[in-house]
């Protein structure tokens, strides 16, 4: 039932913002909706940017939505500057609201230096970088996380000379730990992988490392992470901590306000902690809860987080929350198809990372949702389906 909401302003026209618009209309909201998008493009999906778009298999990843038919007032190329209760201050002036959706996502972290550095966050970023991935080009990629690995994959496939510079001891160390990251090191065959290496600055013509060495490059790509795009909320009366703080209903501390997508730090009853997940699955599914909450309905967002990455000919799929696990068990050898599973102290499945084993991911996600314990003796046999390891 719609309660005292006549005009909803959605700040952020990425997937999370667009799906919230759809969810509002789907739930019968007939009031005014204004969608504010910082870019001049129509809304698009981000995961293909580092995959199909960067590799040249596709030029766009636009979301299939007719905003005009849904009677949505789309403000393209407009940024939010500040917020006070009931009013969003934008680059085009003030905009009043009685329901607010914060979906501003994240922004890439950049490194010091006067040299040009590419990031991969927008469609324009992807096109600009793709134009530089030509045979023989020297490409330096800073960071061997998910994005760094995917960019390295595309650059190597394009015939570039690739250097990947990573401060940690292995690739993916921040994401899933050094033990698993070490299993991916052999994938960097043909790439100059510099592990345990710090960058001092990005300069004209390449990268200056701590210690003085200079790595020449025609293109430098910085992939060391992102931060929530919430600077515009700095003076607002709203709780911020690693994003917009929300409860399990995605309700923020400011009245009639919800946050959704990469910028939302929500409370998870399942994991008994606050989560902020920067992945497509969150942007796709959380908006239903955000819309319900804004319209006065009771709904809880408490998913088993999920994401995937395509790198060096491998499909990596992850589900769960591995910090809740206490020990790590492998299924399969590093040279082939394998999975890693995190178990709690009582052998309940906390998370699974499947490498070219999609069945483990599908079954593991269901097991996590159900809260089942596993038989560890059967678990280590990769021939035994995960579902048959349930106690």
C-alpha cells in the first residue's frame, strides 16, 4: 500500500536505480518518478564493460527499458551535489521529493601522478581503453583483482605486451585470500606479473615503482578498487559508514529514504554483520526490497551474495560470505576444474568459489541459503556432487 509518497527521486541511473524504477511501477506506484543519471548515456549494465565491450564483441550494454513508456522523467548528464530532507540539490537546480532512492554506486580509486591512467567504470571508459588495446602496445595494469585480471585477459588476447603490478603476494588476495590467489598465478602465462610490488606514481609514459624502477607503458590501467560515491551526502543528516548505512529493509536513517546497489551498506540478519557488495546480482535483486520499503511494505533483503568473473579462459563464480568461514577445503586440483569451499566451525557451508565447476556454485548457493552442514569426508571428493555432501 502506497503511503504518503507522490514523487520519488532516484539518484543514480545504473542497474540498481533502473530496477528500482521498474519495481516501483511493478508494485503499482503511479506517482511521479524522476531518475537522475550522471552520464549522458541511457542506462546500461556494467559487467559487460570488462568483458564483451572491452574485447570488442559488443559496443554497448544498454538495459532494455523504455523510461518514457513508464512515465519516468530521466535527467541524463545531471549530478547530485547535496541533500537535505525533502530536497536534492543537483547541477540543474533543486529537486523536491517525498521518497528518495540513493543508487549512486561507486567510483574508482586513482593513484598519484600526472600521467594518464585509465579506469574501467563507465561505457566511455571501456571504449577509450579498447581503442588502446592493439597488437604490440605496452599495457601496465595496476592491481590483480577481478577487474585487473579481466583487463589483462582482454589485453593479452589483443596482442598487447602486458605487465600486471600487484601489491599483495598473489592475485585476488584481497578478494579471496592469498591461498586461493596462488592457484591463479599460472594463468598469467605470457604476462609480466609483478607481485609484492608497490606503485609510487603514474607518470607520463608509464609507472614509477617504489624503489625507483620505471615500467614503460602506452596505457596504464588502475584497478585497485572503488569507494562508495557518497561525497555528495557529506553534509546530509544521514548515517554514512563505508556507504549509506541501512537496515535489512534497505531503509536509510533519513526519513522516506532507501539506498540500493554498490553504495548501500545493509544489515544482514543471515551473517549478523553489515555488508556492502559491489556486484551485479545485488543491483539486480535488491531494488524489489527497496521499492517495497519505500512504499510502506514489509520486505527483507538478506541474500547469499553472488558474483562471477571471466579471466584467462576460466569462469569463476562465488557465492556466500567467506569471512564467516573458519577453514578452507578444496575440490579438485589447481591444474583442472576446481572449487574452494569455506566451512564454519560446525561444518556449515559459508561460501563457495567454483572455477569452471558451475554445478558446485548452483548447489553450493542453495546449501548456504538452507544453512546445511556438510560431510567433510565426502566433500573433498570432486566426483561427489555438493548436494550429496549435505548431512
